[in-house]
C-alpha cells in the first residue's frame, strides 16, 4: 500500500506542476478527473465509509482562486468516495494498488489522448 501511495504521489506531482503552466491546466483537469476513483479508493482503504457531510464548496479555500473548480472537484470527489460505501478497507486497498499500477502502465498513452483532445 505504501509503495502504491508513493507511486501515485509521484505521478500526481507531475500534473500539479502543470497546473501553472500555460496550456497545461486542461491536462491537469483531465488527470484529476481520471484519478478521482483512485483517490476515493485510498480514502476508503484508510478511513472506511465516508464520514464527512457534503460540504458547501462555494467557500473559497485559501490559495484557491476558482470557486467553480473547487465545487466541481470537491463535489465529484465526495460522490466518488460515497459510491464505495460498504466496501471493506482490504478490498479498497487491493483495488487502490491495482489502480495505481494500471495508471503507471497507461499514463503515457493517456497523456497522448489528453493532448490530442485539445
């Protein structure tokens, strides 16, 4: 699990850096959308069933400039985790590890697809 977490953090860091580059924000958004389920699996494997209410994402976090991005991203993450309600931590952990390994093998292909979508 720890290895998969480090791998996912390493992959995601490349996209977070792109967030500030011209014409790269769209790639970051596509990456975030593609990996929401991975994020949810991680939450389920560590915490279990979702234990937070759906928040009012209209409030802007410090450093966040777009309430719309915060609303879309936060809302969809909440729903992704909520869909896993009832899944065991062990099953979520196993699926998380498999998902990160799959992401590692197909990330270059996804980059090509995302770039050609523009």
